């Protein structure tokens, strides 16, 4: 439950195209549900408890990595008095796509055959490795819901921007033109700076249309005196020789015959052959300000195998962010990305001597960006907002598996899609079941008067012969207020049975299991410690592999080779870390030593890449108190060493 609600302090802007959220005189863009946003804005941003998960290095710089949604992250920052000087966001594009990650099983150090094969080949080829697809996040939106969600997020971001701050919003043709109107409403048309075209030449051809090969980045500021350092680029061009024959061009590279041809041709006006014509052009260069169409090499999209590629869908190149960050912020200022994804904004901010705030709801984003920043030697804190999102690391996968976890739930097409199905009860008969949509943002997790209004007046009134419904929830804003609302408005006589969804979701986040062997050695001067992972069992990974194998077998043409785990299960380990500071299971994590097993099975030790394979062990000079293991799907579990 939210501790309190932090006001947005929205400033009503005059004299521009507006949307009807504040019931003003003009009405440019209207859509179903656009009147639902005003109560949210008036109530404020939900502020939740925040837990410090990890401290990487000396975090005095104030760099933050926050797992949570944009709205609740902005509430935290505003409550702490933290403002940001530059915002870049690359939010969902409402593209209608689900994004998946290719998950590679790592080399198992306990399987002799794998060791022999690795030694023989010297390098494991990804094509020969076991791998499977795991969905990471979804970009499937109802347009009206997307616009309301985006409006709240932009209002929240605006509330924590400093007076000289700017915001870059990266979208494409799916929804960008609608969001442009939202931004006119929120930031003011006079504060619109640029519509930047990011052009590229990748990803095949289109049929029956011009290939869609650009994204759009909208740039707005809070005030006219925003920070901006225009960038220049060098343009190379050719200037032809246009003087008379009295001042002939430089022909020192021409043969005598070519010189005669040039002079004769100029005198008589005869067209020159290509092999001679090139000597009549001189190459010049000049510096010009960068325009609003970006298609140069430094900003081109990434390809697999690039040195900065981290295998994260929708990852943007560092060159693109470097241009934005250096143009619109000063060294020492705070750069924030509230849909942080692969962590490119934080990485570039750190490299250009800015402070950073990385926010994302997906734990895969947090682990990817965290490891990337560790490699760069950045210092930061990792926070987790306790808003219920911690109960499910991957909303797409969770929504798919949830119905199977509710005992007795079966589909029923006779009722509206609001319900996830029905439970047939011997006493109450058919009971429709509501499950909140975990993909729809923070509001889906909080039961409010608005939630009950929709339930009672739009859904219960349509049910016939129903005595009871089951309503699963993540959080209830004010239970006494909700009960009072139901007592006053529910005239259907249908009982509403509230059930805590967290009890079911707990089954999805059960820790992985591991067995360790801890040894201490002494060279006569110093003690050294060695922790060996004897076995690692991840039911979460196994479920995803089983689901993948089942679907692959159905679609296979011929014999299907399933993805398999060995008895020890070490192929499912992606990252392992020792904490030699605290023995408290729930304390913030201090990574005293860490090893990341890369997809090609080479290891990175404390952020430094090597050409070694993991031997199943991790070592430290200090006594290890806890160990944390991340499986190949991104789930992390902490174990005490006693």
C-alpha cells in the first residue's frame, strides 16, 4: 500500500493546443477514457517503501538504479528532493509486439565431455550451444490506455525536472504523433525544440510501401533557457574547377597527354572523360551545426557482435546517447532514464562525467544495466520500490501462468473479457474470477473507488444468476473506504470475495536451490576462501525450458532435439557473487567478489573480461558470509554460508 501520495504540482499552461484532462475550453484530442486521468493527477503520485538492494562501490556520487515503475520512481525522487537535469526515455512504442530474449545454457564445468569439447575448440560457438527463447516484456497496448498511462508518466517526470532541464522522448510511427500532442499539453508548445529523425538502414524491405527506417525523438524543455551545447560535424564536399584556362587547375598528377586534353577541352567546351574529369574537382571540408536528421556512423543502430552489444531487445547505440547527453547537460548534472532498458543512458552518462538515474520495471533491465556499469567501474546504489512489482519479475510470463495457478479456474465465453474465467462452486455455483492486468501499470495493482465503480456498474450488472465473484488484488488503497463504497453502491446482491494475489504470486518467486562446498586454505600468511557450487536447481528455469520444448516439439518438422539440463544444473548459472560484509539474509548486498559467465561461456571476474572458463568455484581473500546466484533467466537468489 502506498505510504502517501506526492503531488505533481501541475502548472496549467495557456495559449496552446490542449487535451481535455483539466476541462479547459479547447478540445483537440479526445478518446475513450480520457476523463479518467484527472482523478489520478489530483490524487498525486503513489509513494511506496523503498529497499536498498545493493551498493556498488562508494556511491557518494548519488547514482541510482531503481527497479520500479516510472510513476512511483518519480514519487520517490520528488519526496527526497532529487531533481534531474536531462531526461531521455525510450518507452514502449505501442508496437503490438512481445519481446523475447535468447537464453543460452552455459558450459557445465562438472561435465567432462563439455570440458574436453571446450579445450578442443578453444571457443564455444553459440550456434552449437543449447538455447531457448524467454519472453521478457510486452508492448501490446490499447491506444486509449497507452495515452492515459503516458500522460501520467510525463506529468510525473516533469515534476522532478530542474528549471533548465530538457526531455527527449524516443518513439516511432505507431504512437509518436499522439504523444507529440500530449507533450504540447504538458510542456507547452513554446517549449517544443525539435522533432529529431533518427534514420537507419537495417532490417530488410517492406512490401507495398516504403521501408519504415526511422524513429522520431521529440525534444522539449521546461523553460527557454535550457542547457544546450550545439554540436558541429565535418562535411566533406567537392568543388569543381570553374576558372578560365588562364588559371588552370592543378594538373601535377596528370600525364602530358591528359594535361593537353584538359586544356583543349576547357578551351573548346568539350565534355571530359571521367578519368580526366576527376582532376578538375578539389576536395574541401567545413564544419556545420548538426541538423535534426541523424544518420551518421556514430549514431547508427547496433548489430550483434558489436563491442557494446548486450543482447537486449531495443538496445540503442552509445553514440546516439552521447550526442544527446553532451548537447543537453553539463558535467556533474543528473541524467535520468525512466525506461532504462539495456542501461545505455546510464552507461554514457557515467562515461561523460554525469550522474545517472536508471529506472525500469523489468528485473532483466536491472541486471543487464548493473553488470554493464560494473564493467565500466561506475559507483551506484540499487533500489527496489516495494509497490508489488517485486512479486513478479516478468509480467508477460506471469500473466500467462497465473490462470493455471488458480485452482478450479476454467474459461467461460458467456461472460465478458473483464473476467479471466469462472470457478464452479458447490455452494455458490458459477463464480466469475477477476485477475488484475499486470501489464497495465501501477493503477492495475491498486483497488480504488474507480475500480469498484467499473466492477459494480459495468460488470456485476451484466451477470445473470451469479451469487458471488472472486476479485484478486495486489493492493487496496483504503479497505474501509472500499467496503463503504460497495455497501452504498452494490445493489446487485452479488457478493465480492477479495483475495490477495500475492499469495499466488509467491509461488512464482520461490528461491532457486543450491548446494555449496566451502573451503579455507592458508599459505602461512593469509587465509583464502573457496566456494564451490556443487549443484544448482532452478524450477523457474526448468518451467521455461519445459514450455519451450513443448512448443518446439509441436512445431518441429522431423525429430526435435530438446533443451536439457544436467543433474548438477550448473548450465543454468549466469552470475555468482560473494558478500564478505554481512551475514543478514535481507541486508543490502555488497559484492566482494563476482563472476559472470557470458553466453559464450567465458567469464568476467569483477567486471574484467577473461578468456577462461568457469570451474564451478568462486574465491575470496575474506571469509564469505553470503552467496548470490543469478540464473540464466535473470532470477536471483541469496544463500547464507554457515
